[in-house]
C-alpha cells in the first residue's frame, strides 16, 4: 500500500468517527430544540438559570458519535464523565440538595402569618392527581403515570426525584417537560387567571400580613418537618432537606451555612442537574409518542393545578367576611414555581390597581405549593414503590 493509499484509508476511517457521518434527523431536531431553549433563556429571559444549562445539555447529548467506538464519552456509557455526573439525577442526589438551597433562601413568614393559605397550595395539587388518572386512562403504567402527573406541581427537582424512583425510562422527557412549563409560567398563567376572575375580584385588597416573630420562624421548620414526614415518610429526602435549609436560615446562628446552601452549593447543583437532564434527551430515547403524550399531559396538569388554586380561593371567599376576603389572583401561586408564579400574581394585580401589591400575600401559597408538591410526591412514592 502506497503512502497516498495509507492516508486515504486512515482519512476514510476517521470520517466514520465524525458527527457528520453518524448524524441522524433526530439529532438535528434535538439540537435545534436545545438552541431554541437557550434562545428563550437569553433573548426572552425565561428562567435562564434553568434553560441555559438544559438547552446546552440537549445540544451536548445529541452530538452524534459512533456508539461502538468505545470512547466512553456518552451519557449512557459507563465511566464517562457525563455518566458520573448523571448519577446525581439517576440516583436522586441532586433534587434533595436543590431543596436544601430552596429552604435556605425561602422566607415562610407569609405562610406562618396566614396559615389558611396552605389550603391554596394544597388545592393546586389537584393537577397532579387529575393528570395521574388521565395518564392511567391513556395506558401508562401506574409508576409511569405518577412520574408524568408530578409535572403538574411545576417543580423540576420533585419531578426528577419521583421519576428517578418510579419511571427512570421516562425521566428525561418528564424533567424537560417540568422545567419547560416552569419557564413558561409567564405565558400560561396570566390568560387563565383573567379568564377565571372578574374585574371586581382582581382589585380585592388584602389586609397586611402580621409581623412574625423569630421564635415562630424557628419553630416552623421543626414542626413542619414532623407533621409532613409523619404523614408521608417517603417524602423525607425532599422535605427533610427543605426544612433543614430553612432552619439554617432562621436559627440566626448558622448564617454561613445558609448562605452556602442557598448560593454556591445550590448554583453548582443546578448547573449539573440542568446539564445532565438536557444530555439525557438523546433523540433515540426522546423522540417518541410517549414524549408527546407526556408534554400534553404535563400541560394539562399544569393548567389544572393553576386553575384549581384560583377557583379554590373563589370558593373560600364564599365563607369569608368582606374584610378578610382573599384576592383570587394569588391562587395561581399554589403551584411551586417559586417565586415566578407569585410575581405573576403581583404583576396581574398591579395591572388592575397600581396600588394593590400582592407579592407577599402570593408567597404564602407559593411556598405552600413547594411543600405540597413534595408531600404529593412522597404519597405517590409510598403507594407505588
């Protein structure tokens, strides 16, 4: 074999390893989807801390290569770097750490000062159980239906945690769906809120929340932990870390730990979580009819959850005196997209009355929704595992 033949042969062999040689239509579609996610994050400012890592992860996970090359670079190849990072998703390590950060950043004062707001957060969980029944009707197995239904809680870490335990084969689609609808809260919820409320209801002014003492703030995570985990012990990884983070914040003695949990540690986990979730959406696994059904059911679950919160406030108002009525615009915040859905409540309220600030009131059902979605996930896990 001459020198030129040797070069030609090696070059031909090299081409078989390139992405151009191994690309499929599915890879190209998913790469476009990943770029679209990043565009939404950067151009439209839709949850950039989530969609930038997920979008780039989708692109990264769909770079084509020879599966039989033994390069150990793919997400699903043992010993690859991405596979090691992915264990945090598959084994359910990342979601509790995210909940630790959420707890360390969350002020539960709005909920403590008006405990009945927890009922709004609980009512929003109807979306989860409604979607669960619909998924069963469409032929999904009970474990798969539970993983899909939790999308209605609009809580990405909870969706990942539950699907990693009950339906790992659908986890990529469920996680991307959950985070997508979290990012689209400003698009989905406002029309629904306007549809379900009257102009008179939108301008209801709520009484200022009472001042909450430090003792109450310290006792809340301890009592909350005992009450919720005694009801659903299977939710302990999420609820335990949520209340632990909040206790670090409120104790007044562990400020350094709270700052670390709510900033540096949380940022690292969110980056790895978003990137690896995005990488898990490889075209061969993601572009299926099941994925289409998951996105449809996820949207329906999220709409039901948002509507349930608003309608439940209207129902509560039937029994409340005039001076204690609740503005139904805070009902959408019962889903656990913190703090985005609470901001939506405030923004819509200001549209109709520029003096009606609802943010602090909406944070009550919003943080209740975080607890509610974790309790719902724990209940489903307990029933089905």
